[in-house]
């Protein structure tokens, strides 16, 4: 498995993996993947990676800013998506570890994730990587006619000097 920067030429595969995750109903409140331009504009320019198995994109991870306010410049929300045929094979762990290291190298002091309680695999992945539960958001959003809860997790960088 080779971890490399997520580039525009990976987008078709990244988008397919994203849409496959969305189809589970437990990956995001999003119902469809955006265009490359929309996705590119909404994610940080650094810390966006893919796991390649040969030429096949096995998964991807990236960061979005949590706020446009300068005091939150070092806080980002994490996304990790794994192709169905690669789930349970350690790809998520490698991506998450790499993304954490890249985020810290780029001045991110807190990573956060909002995960549906039903997404047990994602909760385990983040907890093993050192994320801790900091909140439970009851009925925070609707998917169709169904209210959904999320568990808020965060990981503080030990390199913040605080």
C-alpha cells in the first residue's frame, strides 16, 4: 500500500469510494458527492491523501476547516473513506495515522470527527488512533424524515506546546 497526495486525477476513484460510503447511510449527512471543484474548494490544501494498491485507490482521507475564524485555524474535521473491497484490511488505520502526522506538520492542533453511533467500525478506528469522545449530539440533523445523532470525537496534538 502506497500513501500519496490526493490529486485531481484520483478524483473519479475518490468520488466513487465516497458515494459508496454515502450509500451505506452511516457515513455522512451528505447524500451525494460534490464535483471536484466543490470538493477541492471545501477541503484544506494540505493533508489530503489516498492509499494506492498498485494503480487502484483503496481509500482516501482529507481535512476540512471547522470555521473560517482565525482562532480555529488549527482545528479541522477529518474524513476517511475506504473502498468496500478494502474495508477491514488496515487501510483506514494507515490513512488515519498518516493524516494525523501530516496535519500536525501543517499546524493543526485539534482534529475532530462527527460519527453516527451506528458506524461502529469508524468509531473503533478513531478511538484506536487516540481520538476521545467529547460529546453526543442528539438529533443534530435529519436524513429524509429520520433524525440522526452523532458522536463527536477529537484528538489534540501533543505537539501544540500547551
